C-alpha cells in the first residue's frame, strides 16, 4: 500500500470555514526587514492605516497583539501573504503555529489586480491595501504547516535541482573551453564530467601538460582514478592526441587555468549532489514509498513530485491537478473565434515540469506501454514534441491516481482491473 500524507481533516475544514466567516481581511506586503500590513473590516467596508512591523520575534509578537485587540477569535481573520520568495516563510509558519488562517496570493494576480484598480504607482503601502481587497475574490492557495518529512524533501530536491542546473552549465563551459584548447580530449571518455576525466584534467589541464607527462604517468593516473577500468591504451591515445593537437596553444596559460578551476568546481558539485541524494533517499524511505510503486522515475525525481504536490487532496479532479502544473492547453477565445490548436500553458511549478519532461523521455525509452504509444503516434505523423507532451500528461494522470487512491502502479491494469489512471 502506498503511504500518503495529507493535511489533517480538521485543519482543512477550519481553513475553508474561516474564508467564509472572516470579519477581517489582512493583507501583508512582504519585505526583507519590515512587513507592511493593511486590515480591512468587512462589516464596515473600511481599511486601517497601513502599518509595519519588523522581521523579528518582537515584531511578530507586536503584530499578533494588534490582531488580538481587534478580536480575540482567530477565526475572524483571513491573512493573505504574497508569494515573494523566502522572506514570507517565517511569518507564515509563525501565524500558522498560532492557528491563524493564512493564504498565499499569486504575485502576478496581485499585480494585475492593482493595475485594474487604476493604481499605476507601486509602493509597499499600496500593495498592502490592494492585497487586503484582493482576499475577497477568493481562490487563493490555503497554507498549512506541512509534514516535516515532505517539507525537508522539498527543500533538498529544489536545492539538488539548482545544483544539477549549475553543474550542467559548468560542463557546457568546460566543453567549450576544451574545444579551443584540446578538441580531442573528450573522445576516449563516455562522459566529460566523470570522476576519471575531471581528475585527469585537474592534474593535467591541457595538451602540453599531458604530452610532457608522457604515457606512463598518464596511464598510472587513469588506472588509479578509474580503479583499473581505464589504462595504458587510453593513455597512449591521449598523449598522441595531445602531441598532434590543433588547439590554440598561445592561449594555453589562460585556458589551462580555466579548465583546472572548472574541473574542481564540477567535481565538488558532484560530491555535494551525492551527499544530498543520500539525505533524499533517507527521507523518502521514511514515507514508506517504493520506487516500484510508480511506472518510471528514480528516487530524486519521485521525491520532487511528492514534495511539490504536498497534499494531493488539494486537487479534487485531474483537470485541476494538470492545470496547477501547467500541463494543459492555454485556452484562447474572443467573440466567435476560438483557437483550434492552442499551445501548452507555460504556467506551473518549474521543478515538476522539469521532472515530467525528463520522465517522459525515460518512459518512452524504458516502459513498453509508452514506447509503443510513442511509435504509433510517430507512424501517424504526429510531431515528436507533441507526443512527449501527451506522454507527460499520461504520466501525471498515473501519479495522480497512485497518490489519490494509494494503489501502486500495475502495468497490466487493463487485464487485472486493479489500477486505472484517474479520469478528468
């Protein structure tokens, strides 16, 4: 059985009811040192003056005191915080721990609402009042104190994704540098960012260094770093390539320094990513999920999906789930005209979108069902990119069903009828 975590039912019901019964809407414009606040009294349709409180314990306690003077009942308040990076996280946790209902307001929506009010100027005071007004429109993301395991997984998987992105940029930069300095270096290696390749580049960052070291030293270095998998044959090829290199030798001092530094940085990132992977694996095991419960994906990818989804019960239907992650067409209609073939929406969580793209490619290569589907659509003349999008939608549908129903994936569900992807 697939383990699930969800927001406690009582807490979810409280959040919904507060949104309907609140007497005060509190808009908070988040800043680094001082948050700006405006409170709207719904009964009188009046606004308080905009005031600020500092981002420390004394400031937070002062803000709570202001709310308690208005009403001792926490159900009378609905507090809106604009999603502006990390600055609002501590305040949201603080308010949630004191049982206040807190919602997250989309910055784009807040900006468009402010403009629709005819306010061309943008200041913290205007933003706070605008947020207090915007709360009445509803349809905001309700926040809750997350499960500690899921919360830590989200922090680590996002950090890992950023490190992988940085590593890719550095590897591309190393490729470009070697194409000028030593074009033939990468040929004997399966991957330029492998430990063997990087260690050799750090020790001998250029054709002159390799040529001067000779076949024996290069061979010994390769045998040691590759643990015997690569030896004198590759060393001989590298030395010969170095001696006949057509690289820009006059740039050797500068480019060698660049190669050395890039190699060290990539190697360091590899070590850091491995360390984070171990922590992600440990946290994932505490959720009691198994990789085999899903049709495709390694543990870091699956951990990313689970951490970013948080509570699957936030999405009553598959359509809402797909829309939240932007894996759906972007509708366009004006008058009697309707765009027949709209492009896919580019909204949604960037970490989930990145993972789904990669999993779609892996599914086509390794899962018979998706590989057969891909081949059928290619033979029918469909563009490969459009087929990838369709495979991604199928995968999201399967993940939604697994997490919603708590039933592991069965590749033979059509025969066994134990599992079927969720229908929108």
